[in-house]
C-alpha cells in the first residue's frame, strides 16, 4: 500500500524485456502503443570485445580458434558469450556447454508445444540434411500442424534463417546452434531417438533409390541406420558408399570410407566383409604394402574362425597375386605358390588359380621347364 501511495505523486519509468514469441505482454504493449526497442544480437566485433574483456589478465586471453567458436555458437548473445568464457577461465574446459547455458536452453524448450519440439528434434537428428520436405516425411504431420510448429519455432528464434547464415541453403531447416540441437535431442527417450533415426533412414534411402545421390547423403543414411540399431543395413550402406567412390575413380576416398566402416563392425564376420574391399581399394590407390597387410589379417581371421579348415583360401591367393604385381622376388614367390597347387585339400578353383600364377612366374624368371609339371598337377581338375 505504501508503494502505491508513493507512486501517486511520482512519475515512474518501467523497463521490461521479453523475447519475441507468444508473449501476452508484447501483445498488450502493441495495443496500447507502448514504446518498444528491439535489441538485436551483438556484432562479431562487439562480441569479440566482450570475450576479451572478461579475461582476468592479458595472459588469460583466449586463443583465436576458441574465440571463433564462441562467436559462432553464441550468435551475438551476450549471456552465452560471458558464460562460455567464464567456464573456460574457471575450469579450463573449452568447446563445452556451461551448465548455466544448458539450463536456459532447457527452460526455453520446455515452453514449446509437443509438435514444435518434435520438429526441432527431427531437424537436429537430420543435421545438415534437414529440409522441410524430409522433416515432413519423417514425422508425417498434417500440413497445418507442420506449419504451426515451424511458425512457433521461428517466433522463438530456434531455427536458422538463410539470410543470417550463409551456410544454410534454401529449404533447409537448421536449429539455430549446436547447443540447441544437443539439448533438444537429450530430451528424447532412447527408443524415441532410435525411431527418428529409423524414419530418417527410410526417407533418405528412398531418395537414393530414385536418383544418383551424393555419397555424403548415403553415408548419413548409414549413420541413421546404425543409430536406429540396424547395424547390418548400416554396414551395407557404408559398403555401397565406398563402392560408389571406387566407381568414380576416387580410390583414396573409398579407402577412407572403408576404414571408417571398420569402426562399426562388431564381429570378425563383419570385418571380413569390409577388409577384402579395403585391400582392393588400397591396391587401386597404390598402397600395396598396406593392401597385403590387410589380406594377411583376413587370412588370420579365417583361421581363427575355423581352426580345422584348410589354410588355402581366396585371401591367400589374392595375397600371392598382389605380391606378384608389387614384388620382384619371383623365385621365392614361385616356391610359396607351388604348395597351393599340390595340396589336394584346397579347392579346385584355388589350385587352378595358383597354377596359373605359378606358370606366369616360371616364365618370368626362366623356369619354363616347370610348366609341364605345374600343368599336370591341375589338368585332372
């Protein structure tokens, strides 16, 4: 009461703030024509100056790479900028989300409707491949539901705008920053997250089946399959991606893709699907020593899986042929090839393949007199 009486004889200046969204206060302010001032984000120069001003001493100034990262993720938000550099000063941790920022982001997310949150989460899961069309097909929302959710996210400044970020292409739906993406995904139960990954993979696979797609999209599709729990299909897609790169003549990139695929193999059987193709890609890339090492690994894996089986297999023959094309010690190689020709426990195809190689070697280093003996070993086959 005393405050009200005090106000009766004085003029009072109120300063109130609000984010542009569904704010009853802003709606009321527009009706009664209150003066409003729109505060945009800090400029990059002002943001950098703020970061450096928080440093305790000249020697505490953050390195340029960390400053660039802070500017990118904070997008001119002074609170984010201060908290990022303050966490670095107090804990030494960089490139991490401070708890204070995480709390603010989760509070903002809690005010979203269910549909808007699901759209944001789907955009975060699709990452760089999130577009309006793909989000619509993943969630299968009615058009009016999707429109309402996007409007809500736009008003809450949670989606990147093409004019503000040149890396966001027309038609893309990108969360405004990585902190927002991580926080949105963290609110999903594991089974729900796996479901969105599976739906994302379904959508992307349909696109790859209809037209030639970039290998990055094929790799992303494999990633969604893996995160959805379909590891077998994920590995198959990664192999397809590598084969596509080989068809384009990009042997080095194919090697990289196959090497990364090994990280997702959970058994020796899976590894034996990838390693022979990796050995072939390494040959095409001129990496003969690495290729032969991979083939030796294949031989060991086969022996480990079937200790009582024949030691002669396709990997052994591939290794001998690789040595023939890359090593000039034909005499020693000929002597190692003959046991493959003579061993009755080896398959007919293996013995014939070894015999062909042995006869090539005999001609190469002047043992033509051995040709008949080699031929006689396999002629009955």
